[in-house]
C-alpha cells in the first residue's frame, strides 16, 4: 500500500520510537512501568492516554490545538493550509472533504497505512488509521482538530498459524474497528488495540505539530518584505 503521509514519515518513524519522545505529551513516566521490566509497555501507555484524554462525544480519538495572535488574515491562513495539505499528502490516500476560503473552514480525511504492527504466536497484524483533519480559521486565529474514526487491521497467519488452521482458510483477513469497541484495549483485541491507540495519539499530535509549524513559518514568510 502506498504511503499517504510524506512529510510526517520523517517525524514518526515508528510508534514505539516516537512514544519515547512523546512521554511528556501523554503523561508517561517510568512510574507506569507496572511490571518492573524497565520500559513502558503499549498497554501501560494506552491506559495513560485513556486517563488523560478519553474519547470524544462521537466516540473518536480527537486532539485539538488553538493558535492565536497570528499575524495573518483568514485568507492568508487558508492559503497556508492548502499549501501544507498539498505538500504533506499524496492524492491516493487523502481527500479534501470541504474547503471554503470565505468561511475559513478546511476539512480533509486521510488513510495513514501501517502505523503499527502487532504479532502473536500465530498471526501478524498491520494497523492503519483513518484521520479526519478539520481547521477553522479567523483573522489571526486558528483551531486545528484531528479525529481518528476507525482502525483498519490486516491479519496474516504466520507459519505456525497456517499449520494450526489448515482446515480454516483464508490465511488473511481484514477488519475495521471503531476505537470505542476496544478502548483503550480489550482482552480480545489487547495488543492490537493498545498499539492502535498509542499510534493514533502520536500521529494525531504529529499532524497538529506539522500544521502549527507550517502556519508559524508561513505567517512569518507572509510578513516578510521581499
């Protein structure tokens, strides 16, 4: 599957690696190492995220940031957002749902593939997420919102799983999971649910930070005399 996010890939190489650098943002410290193994597990991180954020009223994983005191008009901010979108996403996995320069509203949806991976003794699971990005703009002010509405999980049996399921093809299955169905994780969807939540949080923060950086550098450029 072709990668959707271009600029964010260098920010988020892997969920596990990014988690270490995002501990301050999700309130994770070593006191959450409940089993004493010297590291914070995905389930421990998922519980920390749940305790801080929870799900929104639509049962989605949402994050929000407000930028104010921006030295740019609503129209200038809109142009910056459109430029950010064009540079950050390819056309295959992302689509603009609504854009209105006059009202200062931009909404896009994108599928981000392979944000996390989970393995068990008999199967491997690749996890992708669908993210809705909404940006509301006024003169000198912007609200950035992200919403992860579903996980997409592609399960493949490994060699042991194939042996154990000789009479039960197919070896590959695909399922869509709404976050509320396994939040922060369940006994049935434990490792996959925890990793999906942690990855969703990290990628959501990454998208918001990317837009913020584009706006700050864009508004600075917009005010340069050249």
